[in-house]
């Protein structure tokens, strides 16, 4: 699981440009699925049928896109950019990025040294429109090399961190994909009473755009969305952060989730001694694909699982593989037991 997750995080997949990740995820799904396909928007969809007439459909969903940048202009050889998704611009200055031309070009986001920064600007967070990417080229060469509309991502993947953690870019939500793949591995020899669908969805970071048409096409009866949730750090005490790294899968309660289906998940976690924690999403929008899948067609009984994460949308998101394993185990129990929901 860790090797697969490290591989997936190394692949570039900003919102709207997820093809390298989609192709790899499809290949990883194929050993467990009866059929796989990539739809018009780029969602990877797989199905494992149970062989029973009029079987209900359970969908596992996790998104594969990551926040990124997109080139909107070139000035004096420097690339002007806008954001793809909710990038944390505070950590962009002096970061190394990969501009996704063929082949990719390495760039550095411009940052004024402290020696020449005005005192009144020293503590200010820069906006994307005030930053550029230095690719070491003249205006003429940059215009030839980088078409407008070219995406870019941070130029690193994920790696082991400390004794039992992973850190890096794109763990939101490739960690969710890894949990689903691990669940499929655990379920490989288990008979099911329903048709199990998997969707590795696109464009979540720019408005859950892939999940809506993907779920409409599948028309599931149940869906478990696997995303990430905020984990506590010492500086988060005054904020609404309830998750703990290493304390298991986060099960969310709220109007964006089906209450009965969520209780099924909680009960299965308790019965099978799966580490879990409860989070409350009081609004109608959890900020995940649950927002659109719940109201697809005539409605879908939806549950939301979160993998605890520190530094979400930062350069080095951090997760615990133990939490991914807990998430995978609960997904297995949902696949085997949600017919009673």
C-alpha cells in the first residue's frame, strides 16, 4: 500500500489534467474489477458484479486530482500563473514546481530575499497574481516552450516521515485511492451480495465536477466517499479540528450524509474493533464529493470516511498508513454488510 501510494503521489494530476494518474489507477484496479473504463471527463470507473439479478449497487469514491497551477502569461521569460483548486499560496514562494510541458520543465516560484523585502511587506502572504515562475529562459524561449494553459504541480511526491507516517503532495486524495485499493485486495476472495463499483473521480478540487456525472451514470444505491479530514496540531487548538492522526478512520455525521447508512458504518466499526473517530459536518456541504453524489438522480444513501491529515493543501500533507488501513478495513465491512442498511 505504501509503495503504491508513493508511486501515485509522484504522478502529476492537477484538476482537469489527471490523465497520468487515471491511467495508473485503472491498471491497479483491473486485477480486482470485472470491467474498468475511463469516462469522458476522465473518471476511472470499475465494477465487480456479484452475479445476482437486480443486485443493489455500492460505490466507493475517492478523487485523484490535486491542487495545481496553470500558466496564464509570460513576462520577461517568467511565467505568470493562476490556481487550480485551493492551493495554499503561503508556501509557494521559493518552491520548486514542474511545468507539465513535454518533457516537463523545472521552475522556481519567485521569492524576494529578506534583504530587499520592504518591512511592511515582510509578514504579508502573497497572492497568486503577484507571483511568477522562473524557468531560466528568455522571453522568446519561454514562449516557444510553454503554451498558455499549461498546468504545473509541486515537483515532489511522497516519502516516509518519522517512524510511521507519510508526507508529500497529493496525499489528498491519493490516500483515499490507496485505501480503496487495499479494501479491494482484502475483499478479493469474499463473496458479495451487491455489485461493487469504484470511481476514481476527477476535478474535485475545482467544484466536485467529476463525481456528479460519474455517479449519475452508475446510479448507485449506496456510496462511501473516501477523502481526508483535518488532524490536530498544537496550533489548531483554537480551531474546529477534531481528528487525531493515528486514531483511525473519521466517520462524519451531518445532513450531507445519510443518517442510517452512517450508523451502519459506526456499528460495523465497533463490532469489528476498527479504530475510528467521529466528526460533525453541520452544513449541507461537506466540501467533498458527498455534496453532489448524495443528490444524484433520486438520491443516494451516502457515508463519508475521512483519513486524518495534517497540513491539507500544503506542500507536505501528512498521513498515517495505519489510518489508511483502518479505512480499508471499514470499507470491506461496508461491502459485506451494507445490504442490511
